[in-house]
DNA sequence: CTCCAAAATGACAAGGTTGTCAATTTCGGT
DNA sequence: ACCGAAATTGACAACCTTGTCATTTTGGAG
């Protein structure tokens, strides 16, 4: 079963297209690469030939000749859980659509910069994108600059003006959650922080504070406890908060996994949610849907994060100094069964 | 910061190595490709030159010239959830280690064979691996054979003797779970099946039956209900089972997600696990750890599945008729908090 | 020591694309 | 209709590796 339009076994080359369209192979190359200096009429004729032969450029020949490799890199630290997996899925889908490949490198330990350097010197990459905490690692960023590799940061810590990054509006999303809890009559709301150093940890805390202020509730520092985005920190956070002399009636955990920890602690101590305690998470992935009760949470478009990162890198690939505007993706407040009127 | 040993900007080529070692580039090529006909002494000299220049062969030039592309493919249907993500992770890691790339293709709808054919005619692949249900799709397998692409099936339905596939021993694992429940004193054990057509669905059911037999418990068909590996089917399964005039004291769901559904149904109907009902899952991923109570489940080495698939493909790439032995990976019974003595 | 087969090595081309730069065409202004 | 500048197109080399096939070297038998 051969694909239609082929005369012999081997796939059509740029020369076949050129012959059919009656132009030189260089002009075909120009069309394929979307270069500007081709007359519309010529372009159309070439495109028709491309379609009729279902020509696809040979990735290897291109990679060999051009300076671009058509390979992008994803750097991250912790390959567990929904978050990186979804990023990866989104990125892969978009890469494939556009003929790019994706290599993944997991960075670990103290010398991330060195690992990055080794990685880059072995693989010629057209661009790199990173999730926290890698995207906030100074030595990694330095190496990337030295190698002249363009990069996109996902949810970075302190993005500089004009730097290319992608994020959601953690501040606003967090504020929405707390506003919702306040609207349900809650006035003592616990907050379990995310991983220290993560940009979103800080932004979500600010959103929390801002919402309290808007609701004319005084901030009680004892209601804000440490955490790091995992199940165990949810358990510990709940333990601390519920041991207070005046415990909270609602807890906003740093993310869904931590919220699951809160639920778990509550259940095992005879508290039922949402009757005795309202719980909110953040992420909106699988976890929020399989725990009982289903979490009220913020849905992040995580796949879209990965997809957007790749889109930006591909758009920039070649066109060196494209304006680098940050991309802020939309979020959605999901009302689950884990929150109730006080 | 350049990598050590490079004189100018561009990386060393096979010619640089040849000059340094005092041989022809062809001989270097032979060493790099581990071909047999190189004298030990020569090989050593070349290897030293390779090391001192930290030469790495250009993937594109190789791909262009050689018949092999160094690209493997992963075909699957449903890119959601832990399972495919973990497969992908394991596969990607091993690919990178060995200089291979990985492209991912999601097949959907009725014409999987046609999609596969289109995919293969566009990309020269050195091998393909598939998860269920793609790996059981007859038209896909036929297309793969027609194209002469070697493939590995993960958890296939009816593997033929001598065919290359990877799986865990679902039968034994399931039996272990039921044996454990029996050892806790349970005698009425509900079983929620997995997705129809999946090999593991059948194997786990057989394991269930075998264990009952071993425990001298008569099979009650009403305790076995349909399902399809998702949360909702766990909810529905629990509803059906718990509505029986003589309901089960323990339920073994098809996988963790379905088990989470069972827990959810139980909780919302005033039953607490494990006191009123023991629940078991299957997979051992994130879900089993974030629900309350933590699930008793079977841990599958999912990442290892992906890694092994790639390992087999790479080993076979080139050496056409390597003996194709099935690979059975080990599983582990994880005792959680969702099961208790009856 | 010579000869021969087998083993080891080398010379050269080919693979499909894009960069460079030269050649040709187009088009606005006279 | 003609000129010159700008736009468009084309010829050819180069990218790096491996397959083919010829050549050289090795090592053992005579």
C-alpha cells in the first residue's frame, strides 16, 4: 500500500517538484520555507505541484544543510505527575504538526548549568523551553545565553520586561478562589503555600491577600503555612491549620495534590468536606476529579502552555528579533463539591 | 563557554577524527558503527581520537545517507492520564541516551490503518511501538507489516508465539490481589471489569476467577460488572454492586481511576472504606496515593514498559532477525489503607 | 622467500536540501 | 520605447556521513 501519486518506491524530492512546476529547486525551497521573494503566481504553481506529489521535505537533508536543526528542547526537573506530562503532550502535538522534533532533558542536582552546557554541546537545538524551577535557575539561563539558544520560560519567577515567557495570571486566579470562598460566607481561610521560590507561589499568596483586603478581612498570619505542592505538604498544612485555637473554615491549598492531602487529613480526623471544612485546589487535572469530594479548583490550560511555548519558539526560529511579548493564558474557576456555604 | 577540545566554533567532523588518527574517514565510520572489520589496534587509535575531540556523529548526515533514520514512533489512542505519559517518559529517556528520536502519533476514529499508512509514508521510521487498543488493531498491524516496519506491542491482546511484545503478568497480579482479600476474610468480592477488548481486562478477570477457585469460593456472576478503566465506570460499578441484595464486602476495580470512583460512590452514600468496604485498584500511579484512603493496588512499572519497548526496537534495528522473545516485567502488590480484615 | 586468499583500509560518489551569488525579469519613470 | 533599480529566479557548491568497490596489507601455506 503506497501513498498515492508516487511512481517508484522512494518519496518525491525537491527536484521532482521543481520539474513538475517548471521552476528551479531553489524556488521550491523558497516556497517550502515561506520566504518572501516569490511571486504569488509562482508560489501557487509550486504549491500545486507540492500537493499533487504530496511532497514532504527531507528532514535530514535540511538539518544537514541549514543551520537550523528542527529540534526543540524541553528542560525540566521533576518528570512526575500531570503537569509536565501535559506540557509535553501539548508541545509534542504542535511540534509534529510543524515538522519539528522534541528532545527532553531532565536536570537534577546542583549543577544544572553544567548539565545544560553538556546537553547543548551535544545537540544543536533551535530553541528551548523550561518549566519551574529550571526556568528560574540563573546558571541555566546563563548557559543558554552563552550558547545563543533562544528560549521560552513557562511561569517564570521574575520575568524581565520584554522577555519571552508564558504564564497564567496566578494572582487573579487566586483572588477569584478566595473571592468565591468569601462569597460563601467564609472569613477564616487557611492558605497553604506552594514550593518556595516558585513564582506562582508568591503570586497566589498576593491574590489571597488582595481578596481578603477586598472582603475587609484582616490578614491573620497564622492562617498562612508553608508547603511545596505535594500531597504530604497538604497533610501537614492541614494538621497545622486545624490545630489552631480558632481553626479556618476553608483551606486553599497550593495545588490539587496538596488539596488532596488536606482532604485526606480531614477525612482521617473525622471532618467531612465540605460540611466541616471547605477545600480548594489549583490545576484542574486528573487529581481534582478523582478525589472525593471533587475539588473546587482553578483549571490551568497546561497542554496549551506547552503548545504555546513551542509555537513561540518556532515563530521565532529564524526571524531573530521578533518582538518578545509575554503570553498570558486564560484560566477557569471550577466549582466542585469540596466547598460549601458557611 | 565552549565544549572542551574544539578549536573553532563548529563541531568536529569525521574528517577531523580521521586526520588525527591517521586513517581514512571510512575507517572512522566503521569504528563509530561498530563494524567488525577493523583491527583492534586501529580501532583503539581511532577511539582515542574520537574521545580527544569529543566527536559526535552528525545525526542529519547519517540519517540522510544511511537507510536508518534513528527515529522511532509511538502510536496510541488516548493521550490522557498517567499511563501514556509514563510510557512516553520511559521511552524518551532511553531514546535520548541512545541517540534516537521519538515521534508520537495519536490515532483516532475508525480508520486507524489508513492513518498509520499516511504517517509511515511521510516519516521513515526505524521502529514503532503501541499501547492498547492500537496494538490490537488488525488493520494497523497489517499496515505495519506491509511497510516492513518492525514493531513492539505493549500489553497486546492475543500475542502470537515468538512475536515481540511487552507486558506484565496481569493474571498473576490480579490473583495476588484477590488472594490478599481472601486472606483478610472476604468471601464476597466484587469485580469491575476494564475496557472491553483489552487483554489485561480478560487476564485480570481470569486471575480473579482462579483466586476464588483457590479459596474455594463459588463464582457469583452478579459480582462481576462491566467497566472501562475510568472514574465514572467505577461509580456505576459500585452502584450496581452495592445495590445487590447480598452486596460484596470488597471490590476490585479495573484500575486505580475506577477504584477512585468506587471510593467516591461509597463515601457519598455513607459507607466508609475500609471499615464498610474494602477497595483495590490497579496501576499504582499518582491516583492511588492521593485518594483517601490510599489504595491497595498493583504497581505496574509503566515507565519501564516504554523504556523496554525502545530498548527492544533499538536492539533489533539493523540486526534483522533477532530472536523475538516476549518481555514480562515485574509487578508489586502495594498494601494501602483501603483494605481491611472482614 | 613467494604466492594467494582473506582481511583491512581507502577513494569516491551519493544522498536532499539550502546558502551564495550571479543572471534574468519586472516595473516605474522618462 | 528605453533605462536603471529592484524584485525574482536559477546554477552550483557545500553540508557530513555511509555504501560501493577497488586497493593495500596481512598471514599462512607451499
